[in-house]
């Protein structure tokens, strides 16, 4: 395959950036999108040029590192459209020979560009740090069935915990909202008996931290759910809002604030 690539290049956060054109030939239809970028970088290095910086880790659709907007779609478009995929699971057979492909980083004020296609997503870490934990007694592990959990609650928690924190929901949202991510991280704990101790404090602290990180508000556009590679449902946002209202009625105030430098 021969491809015409338009890739966002930016040396550092404060530097101006722009789309740069590249021609790439000899791309296998069976290679993944990231393998195609590897091929491009090999070509650039051999030519004495600076390779394109992009995030990646497991390349198995688990880590959530491959944060790219491909042709205007977060993680790109699987043309078989069985389900949404991560960039590392997107294969070049979904593109046409001679096609022009535009590759950009996530676009959000809370996700500043570090270099080229790499953005800083520590805002997500601080949201989790604000309340994504439970208080449990230390000691030996309890028996597996010591605390029976109804299947409905267990399934709900598992569905929410599938979130890999990639940030596609933020990149796709017109408001750059992090509501889907935050609600999933809240729901997978609030759905279980072990998460009830901090339930309302958790939702207050994590939502407040989300606002501190300058993410936008949710206006129910649904773009977040459409691009989520793990099919996280909008229902979790409704559940989070319900718990937030209840916490307000109970007079729960913010108790944990995480500063942007990472300290309390």
C-alpha cells in the first residue's frame, strides 16, 4: 500500500505545531496502524530526520496509551465496524491504497501536547487519586465468597471497570468533557459493597477534581460512548449525577483536593 500521511508535528508544548505531509510506500494491509507509524519512523531516522513521537505500550487494546485522532475520529474508524477499537487494534486493511490519512493528537485543554502526537493525561490520574479507592482492613485475604454480591451489581462494576482511561471520550466530546471516564471510575467502586463507605464522598471529590482539571461540561452529545473502545455506557453518567445530587442533599462537602503538581 502507498499512503499520503498528514501528521501533526510539534516540538514541545509551547512551540507552534502544524500538519506535515509524508509519503509512505510498502505498507502491508495486515500491519496495525502503529506498525505503519513505526515504518514511517524508520524511514525518517534513515533520512536523518526527527521521528514522530506517539504514545504506545501493550499494543493489545488494554493500556489505553495509543491516543490518536485518525481522520477526525478518536482511535480511528474500523470500517468493518464490529465495534470501536483502539489505534493499536486498527489495521491498515481498513484504508485504501493511495488514501490520505490525517493523524492528530487528542484535542483538549486538560490534555496539553508534550510533543507531536503525545499529550499529558495526568489529569486522569489526579481524578482517580481524589477518590478512586476503598477503605478496607489489612490482613489475610478473605474467602472468595465471604461477601456475596448480586450478579447485577457485579456485572455493572465489571462493565465500568473495563474503562482503560485512554481519553477518547474527552477527545471526541465537543466540550472536552471527562464525565464518561469519571463516572466509570466512580461506578465500578460504588456498585460494590466494598465501595459504600466512601460512596458519596468519592463522587463529590472526584467530580470536583474533574472540574479543577478544566474539563468541559457534559451536554449529552453521546460522542464519548460512540468512540469508547470498551463500550462504556452513558448510563454511568446518569448514576454518577444521581449520587452527586444525593451527596448534595446529605451535605457532603469536598474532603480531598489534589493539586495539579500532584501534592495534597
